[in-house]
C-alpha cells in the first residue's frame, strides 16, 4: 500500500471562480480552490481536483469571483493639504494662471508638504490609502515629488515606508524629485545638478526608493535634463520610470526606453516610434484616465498602436491633489473602458499583471499562479467584467493579503 502524504495549507479558499490573469487574460478556473502556505499560493485548480489535504483554516466563499489583488502602480498619495479650494475656484471662473499667481497649483502642495510633520502626512495619506484598499488594492506605488529638497523628499519617502509598515499593503516607493522646480531655484539645469550630485546618491545610500521618476514636459524638464537624471539613477542601480508625452511630444518616452524604463506614464502624445521603442525595451504603458478626465483632455493615448506592438497597458489612479483626486482604481478601470476604449479584460490586466510589471514585480505579483504571493480579492460579482462596469459600490467580499484577511 502506498502512503500519500496530505498537502498542508495554512489556509484554503473554496467556493468561488478565479480569474487568474495569467498572460493578461482571465484564464478562468470555475469552482476553484486556492491553497496558501507561507503567504504564497501553493495549490490552484478546480476544487474537484483537490488531493488529500490538511488546512489550518478553511474559507468557504459561497460564490463570486476571485482576482489578483489590484495594484495601483502610479500614485502621489503623500502630500500636505489638498487643492479642493482651487477646484472650486476654477469652477467659479478663476483661471489656472490666476490661481498660480496666488501661490496655488503644485507650489501650494510643495509648501504644505514641506510644512507638515511626518505624523500629519501619515494621518492624511492613511485615509487615502484605506480608500484604495477598501476597493480591492493590495499593492500601491507612492511617489515623492512634493518636497523638492533632500530633507523633504526623504520625509515623503519615510512616510511611504511607514504606511507599508502600518497597513496590510505592499508599498513601492518612487523618488520623483524631478517633478517640478522648487521655489528656491530658477535654473533647471542647476536643480538637476543638485538632484544628481546630492539627492539621488543620498536616497540610494539610505535605500529609501525602489525606483526613480521624472516629469518630462515643457512645463517641467527637458528630455536632455531627464536623461542626465536617469544616468545618475542607473549608476546607482535604481530603475527608472517617466511622466512623458502628456501634453506634447518631446521624445521622452523613447529616451526613457533607452534606459529600459519600467514604465512610461500618461503618454497621450506618443507616436509610433515611441511605441516601437517601448516594445523593444519592455517598457509598460501606464494609462491615467483620471488626469485625462479632470483636465478635460481630448487627445487619447494611441491604444490601437499599443495593441499592435504588444506593449502591456497598465492603468492607475494617479491619485494626487491637483489633476487626479482619484481614490478608486475600479473607477479608473471603468474610465479606461469608457474614455480609452479598453475592454474589461484589458483593464483588469492593467490593474493586475501589467501593473505588477510596471513596478518590476511581475515575478511575484499580479496574477494567481503557484509560487506567487497570495494577494487576492473575492468580489461579489457574477463575472469579472463587472469590475469595470459598476460605478462605485462596495463589491469586495474578502480582501486577502499574504494569505490572510
């Protein structure tokens, strides 16, 4: 007689269908079972295929669909104050230029962020983070970029680190020191020199960032200036990302692709040569419909070109106080469908497996496969397409992070 050693699980999840999102497709498993041990998926198949097992905890979900935990791969979640007053001013006819002259715009966020303590920043960012988590998010990228000095950028990155320590969520930290010009500088090249000589080396030495980002645009920094910044990041072993081609075509996406950038974000104005460069470098296109909507833009990203060349398309909230005060990744998925003509399957892939790739995490996150991290959500829906269909509403039945509720 052969002795069969039963499989041992810390937890076993039964009674729901699964959209694994492997290779960016639903790849559905009906009436599935997910076995978890040590925070990782160790068994995944139809429940009828379960061999003999022992589970410390057994969860019967009674229907619904399980997807990977959602990944918000582009946020500016840490900032002081907010700009709701400016939003109201604009709706009352005050121009952006007038608001800027009054000290508004990004300058007001920089001032407020510099003035607030870490405790105050943690408190406000936690509220925003919990809104994302309640919507099914298990991984969040948080950028600095409202500090624009070594001390203030480090403060923002410490806050992001602490959020990950305090909450059941994975935080990836991005240094966006090349976001805008600080008030004490009037020479962009001199500020880039400061970032390359002082800010990036210190942040890298302290291990405070997982990646480096820059805003390459006429109102921010030129392609040449960002390339210098990226060369320094590369020399320090930090991967790069870029805000590019949001308002005009400057070639920032192609330049970033030459550094094998993890992602190029916004990209409404990219051209075919940019898309080809992204395809060759493995750079993910991060689409940000919240900013497109808030700014009332009309130039859509070239979705068909991205599909044609097989560039993965992620989708994110771009949560920030000025141009995308968005706290629901599911709403961004809906906007990806309605504003950019993505399919529900593409938007779910954009908020899972492609978002993981945009953060350099696709080996461990973004799809439900044996060996990957056990971050997943059971949704109270009859099909995964409903996640992009409903505008709001609490659809989460269970949010599981590292195998635990």
